[in-house]
């Protein structure tokens, strides 16, 4: 005959211990997840919550709205960057005004058609996309009023930082973009072929506390490579030619998947990037100069990968 097994009885002391430990720990994880915008990318920080390290990557693509979308709000938490970062989404007829009392600001057109107005000047900028067309980027000092008017759906990258030095606004156009075709001579078997574009840096804008440019990362290729680092904080804002495109990034000792309209915050370690085959990736790269230590095209190569720079490096790479 079938004998019904006796139910297992969990001693009350075990239940008490479970809920005593599990409850507070679960609440701690939920609280930390909320602080990081719903995503935990720092499992090592769980080991010592008193030593939380900055979040490396996050994506607000699913919650973007018409108007200004802050990614980094320095007033709340600059995440170690000393900058504000955001994405301005505009529809035809929209008008948006920036007038920062204490901060310089860079307004970079990713895609669309907008009219820039500042200091009595008006310039219409058109850029269908950031993969086949060069950029327009306005850099303005504190107190400068900028009025943007959209003629079509437009998306603009915004970067700001404190700067008490007054300067005259500068509009960088497709004719003035500095472009370096890197890795295009067969280096590392062509695996790091990309276009590095600089709008302004310490060379042409010594009055600014920032640097801003773009990198066009070809499908299946690498950029910000060979591995290197620098002490100045940096951010990457990613765009893909397909909304579902993706890649991978390395920063702060972590590896993360990149996606359209994602942002990486880089405060330490090498920060190499790669795009998945079939998907082109363009990312804005913004650097904040440090007090007394500006970014002067600073590049500190990781010693263990230094051999990749040698002229005969291809001779030592497996080719089948």
C-alpha cells in the first residue's frame, strides 16, 4: 500500500535565522539596484557596500522622452566625471534654450536638422546620421544663451562642466572636424581600423575644461585599442546604425554590453571597445581636464600589451 511520506518540518529556529538574514540583505540589494538605475554592474561592490565604485555602463533608451534627458546630473552625482551629460530629443517646431550661469556647454548634433542661435548668430545644421555625415558642435562659455529650433526629428548630445573662464562661443562644422584614420594600414591585420574625430581639445580650445569628439567604430572592429588609460575621466555615448546593434566595452576593470544610446563612465583602467560584426558603432567621447593635469592626447599604454605597437606585430599573430 502507498504510504504518505511525513511532511518535513523546518525547525522554527531555522526559519527565524533565514528571515533575519535574508530580509535585510534583500532590501540592501534592492536599494543598491535603485541607486544604480535598476541595473547592477558592480557585483564586487556588494562585498563591501561602504566602498561603492562608480557604475560603468547604463542605458536609458527605453525611457527617453521628448526634451532633455539627463544621464549624468552633476548636482546630484557626477559619477566621478565632473560633468553633466544628457541627450536632447526634439520634434519639428520644438524650441529649447540653454543658458548656464556657471558652466560651459557643448551641443553636438547626432542626427536631424536644427537651427543654432547664439550671440546674434544663426546657423542651420543638418545631419541625417553620424555614420555618413560629419558633425556640427557648438561650444559655448558660461552665461551664453543658446536657442535650438528643430526642423525635423533631432537628437543632440549635451556635455557641460564648470568653467569660470569666459570665452567666445565656437561652432565646429563638418569643414573643421579633425579626422584621424587609425589602424587603416593593416595594423593588427586590420582589426582596429576606425575613424577618430576631434571637435575640440586643448590644442584648439585651451580655454575649455573639456574635450569632445566621436569615434566611428567599423563593424566587427576594435577602437580605443591597443589597451591604454589616462588619469582624466571620460564618458562614451553610444550610437548604432541599427537600434538593436550592440558591442562590448572594457572599463574600470569590467566588461559590459553596449547598445544604442547607452553611456559608459570611465574613471580607471583601459577602455577598449568593439562592435559586433554587421553593426557600425559611433560614440561621442568626452573628457574632463583635471586641475593642473589637462588631457594632452594623453595615452598610457598597458605594458603587457605594448608588443601590439611593434612594427612586426602582425608576424606574431596567428593567421591560420
